[in-house]
C-alpha cells in the first residue's frame, strides 16, 4: 500500500494529477507516516507541480481530499521558500476549504439517524425540478442512484451521491440548450424574400417553383433545411451547420447533373415538402420516433439523387453500367440510395456522424426501404399488399406505411393545384420526349409517352390519375386513418396520456424562421401522446389531395374533348384535301374552283381551345 501511495505522490510532484482513491479511514491513518516520508523525498521537485485548480477533481469526490493534502504540503514548502504568488495561494486555499467543507458535511451525515439520512437523500432528489426530466427518468434515477433500506447498511463502500447526479442532469440540460441556441444562431442564412414563401411550407398548395425563383435555384437547400429545423432534427442529432450546408449543396449538384426538366432539385424539394404535409395533415407524425422522421425527410430529399433523366427500362434496354451493376432490378432507385450514402460518408457532408450504431442501422434500413418503394414496377404489388394489410386487425408496419407516403408524394403532382400540376406535367413530358429522341437515335422503339408526335397529353393524364394516382392516394388515406384511429383508441382506453392537456407536444414559433415548428420535450418519440383532436373535440384529417384529383381530372376531360374535336377537324381536312386532289383530274376548272371554296382550311388555335 505504501509503495502505491509513493508512486502516486511521485506522479503528482512530476505534474501528474493521478491519485490513489481513499478507501477507508483506517487505510488513511495507517499510511500517513509513509506518505509523509515519500513526500519529503521529493522536496527537490516540488516546483514542477502545476498550481492550477482547473484540472483538480471535484470537491465532492473521494480523490479530492487526498489531492488536497498533497497540494497543501506543496504550498507550505513554496511559502517557506517564498516561491508562490498571492493569486495561486488564494485559489488553492479556496479549493482546500471547499474540500474540507464537503468532507465535514459527509461525515456529519453518517452520524445522523437512518431516517434522517433517507429524508436528506429525498431532499437531494427534490432539487431536480419536475419539468427538468421526464417522470420515468426521474423514477429511474431515484431507483438507481439513491440508497434503499436493503443497502443502506453497507456504509463502508463509496457510493455516488445523488446530488452529483442531479448536477450532471442540470449540466446536460444546460449544455443541450446552449447547443440548440448556437446551432440556431449559426444555421443557414435564409434570405427574407425566401422566408416569406417558406411560411407556406405546411400547406399542400406550397409553390416550390416560386421558392426556387426567389432562392436563385436553391429550393432544395432551403426546403430541406427548414424541414430538418421544423422537427428539431438539427439540434437533436447535433448536425454541424457547415456539414448540413455542404450536404444540401451536394444534393443540389447531384440533382442538376443531367439538367433534367423534371427529375431535378425542384422535384426533390417538392416531394420532401409533400411528405411533410401528409405526415402533419394526417397526424401520422405522432406515430413516429425522431429517427424515423429524420429518415423519412432524408429519403424524400435523396430519392432521385443524380437521376439520369431516363427510365429504368431505358437503362435495361441500352445495357447501361447502372443496369449491369444492379442486375436490371430497381436500377435507378438502387443507384440513388448508393450514391447518396456514398456522398454522406465524406466528412464534409456526413450529417449522420452523431448517430449511434443502432440509430444509423435503423435510419439506413428505413431510407433503403422507402426509396426502393418508389420504383414504379413495384406499384401494383405495393397497393395490393397494403390493401391486404388494411383488411387485417394487426397494426401496419412503419416501413411499409412510410414507403407508401413517399410513393404517393413522388407521383402526387396530379393531386396538387392545377397551375402546379400543369407545370409538372409539361416538364415531365419534355423529359420523356428527350428520352424518345435518344431512343430514335439508337434505333430503339419509343417508350410510352416518349414520342413527340404521338402523345395524347390529356388522355394520358386522365389514365394516370384513374389507374395510378387516385387509387394510391385512396389507399394511403385509408392507411393513415387506420393508423391514427388506432392511436385514438389507445388514448380513449387510457393507455395514452390525455391529449388536450398534454404539455409534451406543442407547436412553437421558430424565432429564426418565423415558421411553425414541431417540438417534443421528450426528445425521443412522438408516439406516446399524440395530439389527434381538434378544438371541437373531433378527429381532424384533411385530405386536400382528393379534391384536387377530382378537379384536375375534370379539366383534363374538358381538354381531351376539345383535343378530340380538333383531331376530327384535322382528319376531315385531310380527307377532303385528298378527295380534292383525286377529283382534279376528272372535273372541270369550274367544279374545281367550287370544291376549293367549299373546303377552305380551318385555322387551329394553338392553345387547343
């Protein structure tokens, strides 16, 4: 034992703060003489000890008293040689006084009756304010870090003081608040004119085209940032603002790589915003944990990263490198996922660096499932599987539910307001036509809707709405109602906290953006106490997409009728022209003149009306 103390004292005198933990009063008394002998042998090197107090152990730890005694003896020797400043002496004496006060309090407590000691520990627990930590955490702390009747008699052992645990909790909360303030103040700068448009981010009619114009072609960056900020993801997972900025810029660069008319950064921003609205309109967000929300937003943002502007079938038909790499299975979807995660492995754009191993695994699995589900070749199977799940009493798998939400957002422009839907339609058709031009150059047959000269736009959109979009949104809406209804039943049965009086979930205004942000004080899951009721006490679930589908389909029907009428006129004109040419050789010039006057060309309106 004496040799161990000598070794530690030598290290201290050499500038190290390694100390031997005091295990009992008997040991301390028995080692006093040898300790003094060891110290006296090191008088020549006392000056090498650092007199700073910043690195000394806390005053309420067992090591503090031992270090304090060594420090005091060092001070005595320095005073004898007049080799110490007034400031160093004062700081060290104050530290020594604090240690002695702590020791006195601890020793006095041991002399109290058992009842008094237990009450004192209860008082220490009461120092943690009820709002500081959730009740279940408070219970866990009380059970784990306070002494009970069964172990109070083991007085000889050193035990962690609950007071130190309480201080640690306060310190952690304070650090977290400081980080949130810093991350907010050092976040991406959103120009005021862009901020005005982002105020409508929660609306189904959000105009991403207007945002992109105002943001100088950076709509994905600002929409992505606002969504992550809304759900407090940046603070919760401590995402560095510079890293986030680089990640979002890299996404924009990837989306712009092939200069696609449709599958570009606007589409990425639009799909992410649509997913956000669906989650909130349906209240599905309260069913999800923070990591699930994080994965959903990122999956939406990256789901078409570095899209080539051509279909999976085009890659397969041309035997592209990507098709060979992924064996003709979900070619582009696999590539989007792989390229995105490869990009996020770079330190300058790794927004996942602070995720735990388990969080990263869950995040990655969810993103992969969701993005793969955007492959249209899986569409009908996906709808069929989900309908089967809706007919069963069991709960729906979260990955399947979120995959359906992303799939609907991806194909959902016909469910938006007409002016937005019409823009998306024109841009998508232009992208199809460009593929058709390449197919023509390669001698390949035209893919559907890719022949510039033979596409019936209105009819194609009616078919798209009838057979793809409307059934998808209907099934998704049923799915959302089932999930949220189950949550509502749990609440009414008493297994969930009262909704209307629940303080854990509130809607706060983000001062930096003036947009509504969802906040969970629990920090881990929104599924425990969801707000499912409106002010009138009824379940609210707005489905604006269904109304727009009906209206847009009607507009396309009217246009289809006009287009059909115009085609008939063209056909009639063509037939009459052919008849006129055949009659010319057998009729007189007078008859030819009369026929020419009777079948004069009918001018076509370029607008199709």
